[in-house]
């Protein structure tokens, strides 16, 4: 019989383990060409390292030379804080990844790197446990979910973005870019910092330096909410550009428009302008630890400050002026409405007054009193005096 190869890989679910510390492993049923079926357990970090090595072995098929030639499926990078929720939601992605992996050309799907990774290890048959620690908890995919992919979380399709300018990182968690670099966006944070991967590198990048391949991405942004949402300022900021606001910690503002680059349009009293979203917290919500770490960063750059004449953000991106925000704001519309009602009421008063004057009966001329007999005798003519005698 020839060399061993994998016919099929089926994701069964995941297991929550508590030794040597709490972690999660995925359970795969691997079907081999000799008709044997083996159960193996792999952490997602192991799977991701396997994926990176596979891309390095086949640079053409991974799209490193020309992105159009990519056939190796995408796989998102592990999150900094992997928990049960992310482990569960990633199952659909892994199921699709394994299906695509086995169906790649034989030089990839049957290479030693793939075969060795899914071979049974000693800890697959006898996992390291401790009787004093809780037994592992198993979470299996429903049987229907294996037949109907709609019942499990769909695969995460990573979007490819292009760097529009050079970016020098300022911390270890960031990633430097050069204009024209093609990166896969793993996570889009509303702070304006996106987690990206480029070949074997990954890190946070300001969204202002990235643009999608096919066109402006304002369609992903929420529509303006002119009524506004209540937010609390968590960190003071002094305006640098003319259209920004200077606020201090503890101020209450209304968020009107949430933009992808992490700069939101807010309203403070009667004034509107841009403010870093990473310094804002929705009123009534707790302060997550991840957002606290991001707030320790400096605010990301604005898209308007990245100079690149060839950028599609300059060519086709829909811009909303501050005057448009103001004219559509709730307070402006309310003032217009109040003014209209005031003029309408004043007009109604004038009309009502005119109607009352028109309907009022006209005054009749007063009848003078009849002159006395002595007055007629003294002042009237002879003919008139004769009539009263």
C-alpha cells in the first residue's frame, strides 16, 4: 500500500479542559485511506501555527506572490482572550477549513506536513489529566448541524485590505505597513484599530491606513442617528483639527455617527464635531478590560490626515459635512418645528382677529334728541313756529 493520506476530516465539537490550566481543544474524526478512523484533539493555536507553516511551504497557492492564485483557505488568527464563546463560534470556520484543506491538490492535502499534523499523538489516546481537577467538559456539534451547515456558525471570510500609506508601529502589539501591502483583517474594533495579519506577521493597524480592494467601505458603517446615543467621556482629549471637540473626562455627549476609522461624530450641547471613539463609553455599561487597554493607546489617525491622491477614499467615499449633521440634528429640527409652529400660531391669531372684526355688527348712527318748544320758538323760522302753536 502507498503512503498514508487523509480522506476526510470531520469536526465533532470541542472539549473544555482544566489541567494543567483551563483551555479548549477541538475534536476531529480523521478518516484515512486505509479506512481507519482516528480521534485527535488540537488547540486552535496549534491549528493556526500549522496553517502558517503550510502557507510558507506553498507561497504561490497561499497568495503571497499573487493574491489571485490563492487556493489555501483563510484562517483567522487566535484572539488575545480566547474563551468558550469564541471557541464555539469558530466551529463553523474550522469545519469549512478542514473540508477545503482535504480537497486541495494532492501535493498540498497529502503532504507530510498535513499528514503528520493529524496523526494520532500519545496525548490523543491518553490525555494528561489530574483526578483532583474537574473532568473535561465535552461540547458536541448537533447531528443535524453536520448535515446542515446553516445550523452552525458560518465560516469567517476574511476581507483583504490594501495599505494606502506607510505606517510605523509605535508598540509591540502593532504591525508596521508599507503602501501597497495586502493584509487580511481579522477583527474590526470600533476604536479604529484593526487586528490584521500579513504573511507570518500580525498586529493592530489604524483603520485609516487601510482601504478595501473593490471600493469604498462606507456601506459597512452605520447610518447617522441624529437623535443621538448617550455616551460618557472616559478620557480627556484636546482637539487638533478644527472639526474636532475638546472634552474632559466625565462629560456626557450624544453620538450621532459611528465611523469605521474610530472617529465618531458627537454632539455636546449645541456643538458637534469628531471625537476618538476609544475614549467613549456607552452610558450605563461596564468598562470592559479590552477597551481599557485600547484606551491606553493614543487616538488613531483620521482618514482625512492620510495623504494619498490615489486612495479610493479620496475618489469615491461619501462625505457628510458638519452642516449636514447640524441641519439633520434633533435639536435643529425641533427648533425649526417650534419656529414653524410659532409663526403658524401667530398667523392663526391674525386670521381669527380679522374674522371677528368682519363678523362684528356695524354701528348704527345715533338719533339726535328732539328740540324743546322754547328752542324752536327762539331759533326756527316762522313756518316751523307755526306748526307747534
